[in-house]
């Protein structure tokens, strides 16, 4: 359980650093809870249909599976699948953020963010 909690903390820090370090949005993302993500989206005027927001929500859901103790019976097989899925999702997040960084500054908040 401890390892999975540390993995969840690592995941949250990784996502927050990736999103906030680029300074693409005025307000920083402060957590991976649904409420924190929605607040960040609204405060920054990001579209409700944003692929970026959808990607962050999906990463958050996958991270929750890492600390779900009710699935201890399936730990080995599922942990490997979830970890691989998260790795792919984090790579997608990085790619999307890099693409956004190339947009002209005025387009960052209004593009399909």
C-alpha cells in the first residue's frame, strides 16, 4: 500500500510540474481531484471539450486505481497494466503540452486546450 501511495504522489507531482512549468495558463493546476481540475479549467477559461483536460482527468482516474486497496487480489497483473497505461498517458500529456507551447501566445487559452 505504501508503494502505491508514493506512486500516486509521484504521479500527481509529475503532472502538476508538466502542466504548470510551461506557464501556458494564468492559474496553476493544484491537484488531480476532479474538483481541482474543473476549478483550474474554469479559472483559465479552458473549453469544456478540451482534450488536455480530458487527458488530465484520465491520468487522475488511472492514478486512483494505483491506490485502490480493494484490488489487492489482482495486484501484480493490474499494476503492470496500469503502470504501462500511465506511462503512455504521461507521454501523451507531454506531447500535447509541447504542441501548445508552440502556439502563438494569444491562441493558448482559446485553442482546443
